[in-house]
C-alpha cells in the first residue's frame, strides 16, 4: 500500500512539473512572436559577448579611468550606460575623468598604489603605453581578445594590433580611428583669399617664404605670419625612435634601416638655417622659444601654423574657430608604430574582473548604441537625431557633456553631424589604406637597458630644442653644443642599443 502511495505521489509531481514547463514554453513563444528576445536566452547578435548573457554572470562593477576634463552630466549618462550594460553583461562602470594635464601624473601613482582598477586610457603620449606594458602595469590581452573580444578583431584594422605589440603580446585595445599620420601647413583662409595664394605649391618649410613675406609686409604687426609655440620643430623625414622629442631615428628616404643622430643630418641643418632666417625676419613671435601655447586660432591673428591632419579636418578646425581654415600637406601619410598606439584602453594587471573588462571593451568597440551614448550623451537631452546616424547637438551637450571622442572607442561607429560629409568614415579608411608604412612599424624599443642615458638626453633636449628649433638662436653656434652634451650623456650608446634591438626584432618579424 505504501508503495502505491509513493508511486501516486510521483505521478502527481511529474504532471505538475510538466504543466510548469509547458507554461514557460508558452511565455517564450509569445515573446518571440512579438520580435523580442526572451529573457535569459542568447542573441545571435555580434554585440553579445562570448557564450554568456548578462543574467548568467555574477554582477560586477568595473572601475574605469579616462582622459579628459570632468563632465557635469557624466553621472546621468553613466546611469543609462549601466542599465544597458547590466542587461548585456551584468556589469556596471564607475568612470573617473582625469584632466589632460594631470592624467599622466596621477595614473602612475594610482597604479603603483596597487589599486585594483579595471580599465585605463593609455597611449604613446599619455600614461605611456610602452613603458607601462614593459613594467607589468597592464595585463596581456591576447587570450582575452580571442575569447571575449572577437568582435573587436573583426572591426579593427589589423595593423593596430600589429603595431601595438610588445614582445609579441598586446597589452591594450587600440581605438579604431585614423591610423596614418600626416603633418600639414594650416592657413587662415581670409589671407589666402586676400592675396590670391596658391597654397597647393606649399609643402616644405622653404616653400613658405614668399607667402610669409607677403603677410609681414602687408598686414598689421599683430598678425603673426608663422604662429607656432616653443614646441615647434621643422618636419623631418625620420621614423623616430621615441618621438620627435628625442633625436634618434631611421631616415624614411633610406633603405638601410639604420638609426642615426638626427641632429647631425643634413635635412635638419638645412631646415634650422631656414627657420633662423624666418625668426630674424620677424615671421615668428619674438618670445616663441618660451611660448608654452599660442592662442592664434582664438584670436584669428595669424596666417600659418602646422598641425596633424585627418580626413575632413579642415571642417572641424573651421567649425571650432568660427572662420575658414585650409591646409596643404607637408608629407604623404605614414603609419608609424606610435600611430597604432595613439589611443588605447588597457586592462590593469591588478583587475579582479579582466574577463568582464574585455566584454565591456568589446561592446564599446562594436555596439553602436553604447558607443554613441558614452560619446554624445543621452538622446533628447544632449542631442537630437536628424536621421538614423546624423545628429544635432543640444545646449546641454555644450554645457555639460563634451567628451573626447577619439579616446572612447571605435570612432567609425559614432554618429555624424549634419554638416559632416556623408563619406566621412569611408574617407578615414581610404586615408589609412593610402599610407606608407614606416621602416620600424611594429617595433617597440625597450629603453630599460639605457634608461639613465635616455632620461639625461631628454633633459638636454628640453634645454636646447626650443631656442634652436624655433630659430631664436644661431644653430651654427648652439647645435654643436647640444650634440656634444648629448653625446656626453650617452647618445651613441642609445643608438647602438636601439640598433641592436631593432635588428633582433627584424630578424624574427620579416
């Protein structure tokens, strides 16, 4: 009798379980018939990351450090981001913006303290990528990319990952943007029109001379013909070892692959003679050697300066200035190793959630909604849509949410403004494809063996470069002094070490 009762109870339980499961099936069917994804099921969308969905993961909060000024409306935007991220990967973000001038000072301190933050902006110019990767501040991400960042690899120009490798490993996700680098001369168009100048004939520093002379002789004294600050350096056709603030590089016009002392090159000696003549003729400001910055764009009292460009940069410059700015190239586009590391996001070696950090980065670089939310803010509050991918800024954006778009993730996903060309992002891709690849592309110099010499030479550069490179002093007198002082500090040793590392790298990367 007891056995029969137990059997009857089991039958009742099985029937009840079957009824519950049938009900669940009905609910999913109803949601699917409406075109919505059932809760807890996996989407086939490439924006879903890995083989997990948000509700299958434990909730985590990711600490993120980004470069740029503090934004009043970041908390409200972050709240919207977190709603979306919770659904996608069951994560939230806590973003701290650190201002431009403070970022490279504060992040090393934060990192050295052992804080277990998750993600930080890094680059070749802020919170330096290479030395921090070498010293173990960042986590190698190759395995994480394979498992949780496959969508990034589909979107990203592969040269970004090649160019940012350190000893065969990647330590940050590069932002998909312009990869090539190109310097141009910029001109205040009102003077180009006034004097009927053909700026297509201007490429070299020497080419500028007759046009600078026209401005000097024809305009008031407060109009600066060549408006540059103390950081100006004549364009040199070199693949620099540690940027143009360090005098070692490979001549782009040579095929020997040899690092040389750029200060001893004929190209620099010729350009220094020219810039010295320009300074003596009054084409540059007299205080240029001590001028930290210059407000030429704001005042409009200038004729020419120099800047790095990208497709349709003239539109952006003109929109920002409030008057027309045009340009002429100094060089053809080139892809340097530094070009690939110009804007990146690294996962901290101290991160407790590296997998989820990569899932977030995967979304940031492939999910159009998230990418534009962090860039432009909330639709209807900070901007309004004119069409599917075209927006118009609202006053709240200017007042409370102006983020540095190039430092946030895949630029090719961002909305355009109504006055942007319709082929803007296609032009970026063509710009990248047209570029010449520098001889040392993919090579990252490890300054560790000569760090003392590099530090000493860098200090000497800061002393000598501003007056010499801007023409404020006679190069025939001061350049030999700079060379002698740098050689005493170990410049030849640095060149030898660079050549050794480059030759070893080249032997295994042909």
